[in-house]
């Protein structure tokens, strides 16, 4: 019994960034992510400000921290 002849698939050249060709980034999703990142940064800076204020308060009272 002989195998059925099959056509070979055509070779396709790979592009450098195949994922970018699949879907364009959503501007709404990008805006949401940017806002979340800004809020996280703002919270982090606020926490640092409160911590260093607490440290300077302890230092003024005579504790070493």
C-alpha cells in the first residue's frame, strides 16, 4: 500500500516581532495601567514620607532609629 501524496506547506519567513502583529494595544487598557502605576507610585512616596517623618520625630525625642 502506498501513502497518499501530500503537498508540502510553503515556508513563511518569520518576522522580528510576531506578537506585535497579532493585536494592537488597547488605548483604554494602556490608560488604566498607566493610572494604576501612577497611583502605586503616589502611595509608595506617601508611605516613605510618613516613615521618614516618624523617624525624624523619634530622632528629635532622643531615640536612635
